C-alpha cells in the first residue's frame, strides 16, 4: 500500500511539474526544438532542473544497499547502442518534433480535456501494442528457424 501511495505522489508531482513548466504546451516544445528559427530556450532550464536532482539521487543511491520501498534497484545492465535503441530514439524524436508531445507531457495534458493529447496517447498505446504483437510474432518465427 505504501508503494502505491508513494507512486501516486511521485506521479502527481511529476505531472504537476510538467504542467507548471509548460511542457504540456506543444507550441512551447516546438519553439524549443526550433533552434534555427524563433528558438525558446526556457525548456532547457526545465530539463537542467530535472537532470541535477536526478544525478544527485543516482549518486546517492549508490551509497544505499537497497531502495526504501523495493527489494533491489532496477538499473539497466544493457548499455549497448543497437538498431532497436536508435530506431526507438528516432521515432520518439520525430514524434516529439512533429507534434510537440512526448509521453509524459501528453499524459499530463489529458487533464485539460483537449482532444490532441487524447489522440497522441491513443496513438502511442496503439504503437506500443503493435510493437508488442510484432515482437511476439517475430520471436515465434525465430524459435522455429
């Protein structure tokens, strides 16, 4: 129960931060990404403000034997840059650059009731489902080869 409550508080804090920083505003995001046009650098400060506490928390976590509400830390062991990672990054970046949304701000933007975040989130979920289905299909084909 404590884990669920802490997760809800962390999610609400994250979503609130996205709203306060205006990262849920696609126009602001697109202006930040427009480095050769009318560039708006304000989101760089938001990202910097997120990187600093994250880096400090990561450094502090190395001194702990385990997290407060889990049995172990979940740190990715795979540090390989492969085609899957690059393709995913390209799709993420293209989507962000085309419409000004990425998953976190789009989900936080649902609270405003505008249709655009709903379309984005539905498309994102459909893409995740399609990836999962195609991966399962390809894995099943590989096991018979």
